[in-house]
């Protein structure tokens, strides 16, 4: 079987994280499991938020978040795992793209930088071929749409807000079709909607550069239209899919960030843009654990921790 699971013990901290996740409130169609779901493989689909670099301009395993570095200053992709890595870890899985010391891999990511919803059909097709098909012991993650929202926003005001909102809904519906297709092919799916992008450094910069203080709110409305269509169009059945509502978590944190331990919720912590960003290349006084965003639209370590908590909650609680 391709990507068989590793057999090894895992740190107590990961087990504790999984238990803590069960205690958190969540949304997405499930209540609880009679027996814990134990996937045999994990496949990640999406954009930069789920991508691990294949090497080249950035070291292998680099993320579009804040990368950790070892004692020699080299990037170590195991030190600051993104949300999909944290989810995989509760099952003892390691991604082939970030091997560490592992030699057997049960997780692979097909997510790619710059990907939009339209591109994920090809990701899913490639994974299906590589894996020899999906089955009910496969867990897939799906997180895409941020690049779509930026693409649509940048057509404003040449295209009206009404036109762009309609297109954002269409792309959310297209994303839901891909999720439903994964279910039809046999996989269980954890799907995240978009964070509220009105809080993103990209949106804040648009307010300033355009001279229009309403641009961030417009970006937020486009993301909300996408999320609404995604939410109403996926199969609403906790036996097959768990919906992570990252937009709601973002809004709760964004309304009172200091109450949740955030020092900054609207600026990028990286002085060097991801995926080259590391803990050694942050802005003055920047902290990847108390700033929500790494780059203009990508999550820092703390943002990934929020998303991972929600995803683990869904994976543990849904009656897969």
C-alpha cells in the first residue's frame, strides 16, 4: 500500500494536544465517535497554507509560514510544523516532503504555491494515481481559495462588487464540488474555509495604497461569499466531512486579540517573505507565536496552531 503509516511512539505533548482538541467546541457536522477513526494515509490539497517546498529557492520542507532553524541556522521543517503536519502527527504520520529522521511515510502534500480552486482537480487526480485510488481509511485535507479572492479583488473597480461577489460564490461552489468528489472517491475530508481576510496584512495594505479605507472590508466580503457557498454546497454529513470554520475563529480573535495573547493581528511578522522566512528573519520585536500572520495573506505559527486545533477537533470528534 502506498504511504504506509509509521510505527513508532510519539511525544506526550502530541497526545495531550489530541485530548485537548476533543474538549474544544467545534462545528462541521459531527458529534462524537464511537470508535476513534484511524486513517492509514493522509493527503493534503490546497495552496501555500498546506504546501511544503520541494527544494530549490527554499530548502526542502520549507513552509509559507515561519520556518524553524536548527543550532546551525539551517531550516528544519520539523521544528515549526504547519497545520497539516500537526494533524498528521496525532496519527503518527510524517510527510514525505519533510522526512526528518523517518524512512516510512503515510502523509503527502499535493498543495502548491499559487494554487487556486481550479488547480485542485489536478492535485486530486495526481494523488489518486499515486495512491492507486482512495479508500475509507484515507483522510484528506482541503484548504484553498485565498489566491482566488486576491485575484478577484484585484479586478476591482473595473468589475463591480456585485460581479465579484457572484464569482467568489461560484468559486466556493467549485471548491465544494471538489470536496464532494473526494468523498465520492472514498476519502474522509477535513475542509477549512478561509480566514477573515479583512484582517490580513494584504487587506490592510490595500486600505492604505488605494486611499479607500473600505478596501479591507471589501476583501472580507469576497471571502465571506466564498465561505458561504462552500459551506452550503459541501455534503453535510459528519460521517464523511468535517468543516473547519476558520473565519469564525479569526473574527473572535480579531475583535480582542490581546485577550487571546496576540501582540499583533493585522501585520506580517516576516521581514523576509515566505517561504524564505525563518525565526531569524522576523521584523523588529516580531514573534511568530504572538503575531497571527507570517506574510501578506499566510498564517504565522500561531495562526497554524489555531487552524490545527480546529482540524484535530473535527478529525477526533466527527463520526468518521
